[in-house]
């Protein structure tokens, strides 16, 4: 049974769950609240994220086996650490791709833009 660890700041939408199941994933593992807070609030003033990332790396190591997947999408530096660790473990790191749909509306004498992001697929980090 393959699982998908979610290093991600949102809940999966039905289209993402369907796409993951089509990849053979049967279990979805969200981060516990303390790690979710850590993942979603990376301090911008840290010079290195190596120590900061340790609890997340530990969670990845303790909750996956070779052939599992990890959805990794967030702070670029933290993602880089997690993607590299996933690859070392034989875990497949992926990210969600989206299509941006921009709509404009005239409101009185102003133009407002609205962006909608539509999930397309999961893509493997290479």
C-alpha cells in the first residue's frame, strides 16, 4: 500500500485525491499540527534551514518506505532539503501543477483581476 505524505499548506481537493489514487496511492498522511505550523511558517531571517528542517526530515524518514510518495510544496529552501531527503530514501517527491485562469471585471471605473488556479497533475521532481 503506497502512501502520500503531505508537506503542503492546504488540504487536498477532490481532483488531487483522484489523481493520487490513479498513481496507486491508498493512504494520505497529513503533518501533525506542530509540524504543519513549522512547515507553513519558515522564518525568513534564518541563514540555513538544515536544523530547522530536522523535525520534518525525521517525520519523512519515520513515516515512509521506498516507493511511497511525498507531496512537497512550500518554501523553496525547505522543499529542496525535503526533496533531496526523499530521493535518498527512495520516496518519490512530487508537486502539484496548476493552470491559472485570469478573469477581469470592470467595477465602476476600476478593473479588478481574479485568478483561479485549476489543478492539472502531480509532477515528479527530477
